[in-house]
């Protein structure tokens, strides 16, 4: 039977695929260290769980407005104002079922068939596939290790064509952990304005930043860029709430209206209980984030030190919780590397091919410090045998 042409070009998420393979091996009784998953191992903080329990007990269990509850959208506006110095009205906010859903809604709301979407490479696995669902053309912008995998105004200028509709920026970046400094973003601004290009600013790792570095959003740099920016964020990574599925976007009213319309015909609203939990997360005590980032930093430094002693060449992440490692010296492509690493050493990692770079693998340090030490030992032993 012939299925939809639209989906024939779409590959399944490599991250979820390798995580599933690792879980399957674990179910068979094998000891597997999971360096593949992009989710913090910390429990969701208890004040957030309490808010969800209260929501259930008070029967806050019905449909909400499609775009999210007013109280949550107001809280998001306050967060954007106080933390990012960005002023948005509630009509400019759409709450969705995770930041992934926010991105999906945005891309479908903006991109027409054959329009080009600029995606710096390496990229988060889902961007090109979402663009393909919208029948747009992903156009990759190559970056270099020397430039810490960030695009420059020269790179952007070369990539822009008459068909360019949208640029996707992700800082801190999954998979490299690169963070754009304010000046680097400011360099891109004139080209974005002159060519009237929309920008998705995926800020999901905003709070997970190391070494005292500072987060900057391109939307803050110029009023005209703010009008062209779709800011995407959510609670998954910061509050260890990956399963609750709450993300949001802030953008021009016309984009929010179109994306809300789309959402109203797919999921209706994001889960009412999760919205109450997200409200508690955004409005509640933020102090634990500092402890979480400190612990991520400890894991990052340990892994970097250990990986540096092997033939794998790690990139030092400035944010997020991944280390992108150059595996060229192993003479294996990234899929073969990850398959063998999983089957022979019991360690799951994600092939760089999924992010557009086949000579890299991504190692997540969102698992416990004990797992990191054990997983790293397994990697060292396995690499010794490869030689
Ligand atoms: C760069 C990036 N954007 C968005 C998401 C999606 O986050 P959520 O769990 O809120 O859908 C992820 C999750 O891995 C991510 O890495």
C-alpha cells in the first residue's frame, strides 16, 4: 500500500533509536551505560511534582485554551521580561507539548514548499526532518572546529539566496555545546534584517552554561530582529521535566496565531496537569538549577580529561550536556563506531551522522557520575582493543 509521500523522506530520530536499542539490550539483562539520552538524570523537583498532584486533586483535568492557560502564558511573559529583557504580550505566546512541538508548529506555520531553511551544521537531529515535513529545503551551513562550530556573517552571507525563508540558531548547541557570544550574534543581525529572514532561536539549553559564560538571545539585539525571531524554550532540560512535555514559543502575533491554529487541530492543548507543573517550575524556586549545573560541570570536566587521553578528540562544551568527539583516528564511521561500542563495550552513544558529521559521535553526560566513570572505563578498554 502506498503511504504518504510527505513522510517517505523522513528518517526516525537517531537519538531515540539508539536509546531504544540500548534499552532492549538492558532488558535482555546486559549492563548498558547510556551516553545517548538527552535527558537529565535528576528527579523533577518536588515543588513541581506537588503542583501537578494538586492539579489532579482539584480536577484541573479538562481541556485548556489551545495556546495554553493564561496564567502560564503570563508567567512566561514575566520570565522573558525579567531574565531576557524581552517584552512580549500573552497573545505572542504559544505553549506546546515540548519544545520539539513548538519547533514543529513554527516550521509548518512559516515554511512553504521549496523555500530554503538555513541550518548550521552540526545540527540537532530533528531540524532537517521537520523542514522536510513542511516540504521546505534544508540548506546546511558548514562550520569549522576553529570557529567552535559557529557560523560567521561570511558563512551566512554565502548561504542566503532568494529562496531563504528561515535560519535556525541553537545556542547552547546540541550536539557541540557551543555558545554564541553577543558580538557573534550581533554580526549576523544586518544580514537577517536586510534579507528579511525569520530566525528560530532554540534556547532550550539557556540555563545550562559553564565557566561563568553568559547566555545571549538574538531577539534582544535589535527590535527588527525581535520581530523576525521565533524564540523557543521549554521546561524539559532545565527542570528535568522531559516527560511532562511542555515547551513554548514567543513570536510575532501572526506567527503565533497560525501556529495555534495548527496546534488546535492536532493536540488541542498541552496537558493541563503539565501546564500547572510548568507554572510551578517557571515561577518557583530556581536555586536548584545552580546545583544541577555545578554537577553537570563536574561530569563534563571528568569526561573531557579522560577522553583527551584517548584517540578520541573531544570538543569542550560551553553549555548543554553533550561532548562531541572526533573519532577520525579510529578509522570507523560514526554508525559503525556506535554499533560496535554498544555491542562490544555496552556503551550507547549517538552517531555524528545524525547531526550531519560522520567523523564525530555525541556523548551525553546527563547520566550519573558513577555511570560516567564506568562508561569511560569501558570506552578506554574498548579503544585499547581497537588499536
Ligand atoms: C536543541 C534541542 N531543541 C529542542 C529539543 C526538544 O526539547 P523538548 O523535550 O522540550 O521537546 C531538544 C531535545 O533534545 C534539543 O536538544
